[in-house]
C-alpha cells in the first residue's frame, strides 16, 4: 500500500514542470491577472500572477469572472500550425490569441444550470500560422470560477502540434474517454446481472450497488443537467456513498467474514455521511470540499481490501487475489484524489481515481460473466436431469397404469369364455389412462383448470350417450406453484375413477363436479344423484 501511494504521488507531479530542452514548447508560467465581470478585458487593475493559479489558495472567497493576459515574443513566424495545450481550465473559459476567439462554443454557468463542463477536459487547440505576429503576441483567457468548486488555470503550453497532442491524448483518454469505457463495462456487467435476476427471480444487494454505480458513472460524464455545479457535487456524494456502502458489504461477505461489528460501523458511518451531506446541502454549503466529510467512509473501505486479500490465500484463488488487488488500486487512486482536493498535491495534478476504477470494473465484468455462464451450465444440467426424471416418471406411469390395463385386456382377449364388452372396457380404460398421462404433461403455468377441461371434453360425450348429465361448478383458481405433472396426473386419475364408480355402481343420472379454492388448498368435490351403499358398522 505504501508503494502504491508513493507511485501515485510520483505520478501527481505538477503540470508546470519545465519542458525538455529542444522540444520547441513554450511554457507560459506567468500572467497578468484581474477580476472583472466585463465582457472585455479591463484597462487597469492587472497584477502579476504565477501559473498554475489555484483560486482556492489565492482568492478562496471569490466567485465570478477573471481575466488572464499572457504575452510572449516571436522572432519569426511559424511555417506550420502550432498547438495550445492547457492541462486544466476550471470551471469554464474563453481563449483569444491576438484578438481571435479560439473557443466560440463556451457556455458559462447561469441561474438555470451549468455551462460547458471544461474542468475535467484538457484543452487542445490548433493555432494557424496566420494568428501569430512578429514581436509580442497576446493570449487572453476569460475564466469563470467559484469558491464552491476548485477553480483556476494551468500554465499554457504552445508548441508543435505532435508534441502537445501526445500530452493531451494521454490526459484526455484517462479523464474523458475512460469514464465511457467504464460505463460500457458496467453496462456489460449489468446485462449479465439482469439476465441472472431474470433467471433466478431474486433481488439482492448487488443489484442496488450496480444501479448506484451506474448513476455515479453517469454523473461524471459530460451530460448537460439543469443543476448548479455545487448541487451536482452533493448528488454525486449521495450516490457514490450509497454505492461504496453496498460494495463494502458485498466485499465483506465475499471475504467470508461473519462478524457484526464492521457492518454496524459501516451502516452508522454511511447514514451519518448521507445525513451530513443533506444537511450541508440544505444550508447552501455544497461544493467539492463536501467530499472531505467522506474521509471516514473512505477509510472504512480499507478493512474490506485486507479481508479480500487475506481470504484469497487459503482459497488459492487467483480470482480473489485479482479482486482484492484491483480494489486496493482503486482505493489508492481515491486517496490521491482526496489529497489533491486538500491541496496536498499540485492543483492541476493528474487525477487517477477514474483510471483506478478500470481494473475493478474489468474484474467485476468477469465475475458476473463467469457467474452467469456457470449458472447457465448448471441450469442446462438441471434441465437434463429433469428431462431424464420426467421420462422415467412417464415410463413408470405407463407401466403401472396403461401397461397393466393392456396386459389385463390381452389376458381377457385370450380367454374364450370372456364377454367381449369386458375386453373393450379394459382397452378403453387403458386409452383413458394414456390420455391422462399426456394431459398431465401439458401443465401450463401451474394451472389445473385446462387439465380438468380436457377431461370433461372427453368424458361428457360418453356420459351423455349413457343418459348421464354432467354439471361443472368451476371458478378461477390461483396459480398452483406446487403442482407438478406427477401430482396433476394423480388428481386426474382420482377424478376419473370417481366418475367411473358413479357410472358403474350408483346408477346415477347426474354427476356434479365442483372445483373451488379453499383457505390453503383447492377443493374438488364429486357427487351424484344415484343410489348409495351402506357402510358396515365398525
């Protein structure tokens, strides 16, 4: 962890470091500065200002507009375009070179919402040779800043396009493109997770963490929102605190820890952080400094990292080692961001927290993809087992029911003294049992009524031919999740046997079947108007 912090501090070297000799890059490390809300640079009031200029250190209570004037000489005009590179310009600003506006599409913050989001984007501009002049040249920057959000200006660099484009590309890739890459990875992981939820029909804590993680990533993308920047910071804190809260709980469970002290402490600190953020936001104290109240919550993520790494060793699991190390890397880059916010590192240092999240998101995608694939394989295996069991059940039902009846019919047919009607009746019973077996397989959405309807459709013509009327008193039934093909077949056999008994022994003219839901079951009643029989006294 100390080595990681050292590397992060080393990577946070100020952007104002001198360019290497012979690079042809001019670094403008000093400017003239004046605060003014005017649309044009004022005539008087200019003061010398070293760059980079951190407003929070130089003028902590100021919110509004300011002008920077940077002058540099040119002994000869360039014969090819040059480039202007600004590592950081915050919050938003317009740039002129010798009176020509280079950033025409900049929008400033208003009461209706945020303007151009330039704070996280390094600025790279191509400067045609015709914009320069022999002798003194003038670069003007009109900057909007506020005391609520870290505002200021880095030292501009002017030089060959290829040289400065490489610097710009690196920073742009990590701070602008990388969040979109993480968003794609997060969406991929979320897709596997949604498929898992759809398959399992269960909702867990990880779904909440993924949802808040997705919202947190969207909050860092260049999306125009009708919000003030301070309000956006408060919303980010609320969302990301919830995300880390749930991620810490998930990591704690994955590590195999079973104690209650850490979860209770995490719950308490998380709720306190959320409550404090809401209170300060309501009091109008929102801003990026509000992140500092989350320091205790940041420190609570360290035990989870330690537990994950410690649990990886006895499991001999590369997967858990990678998860723990990627979480440690992410935590270290978050610490670096906090140190920048506390002004312990240079104001325009490269912020690594987004890049630090990339390995974790890759591991997260792998976790969910692996889990989805394994569960699909397990589901396919369970399906194969279920099919084999169902085939065995069907064969057993056919052997015990229809098979036994067909054997009886065959034996009857081979006897010369047996009435033909008895043979026909035995064959009909075997056919009816076969139809019951087929019907029981068509168990749609655990609904018993279609199966009883099929039975009625087959029996009613037979009963009508015998002069027996069939009455049905059936209402809509709830879904019977516990109903299986085997239990459905048993119910159909019981109903059919009851009807057969009424036909053969009761001399009935009416058979009534009632199917209604009871308190915790389904009640099926079968009655007739035929003659009963006396039960011998016990």
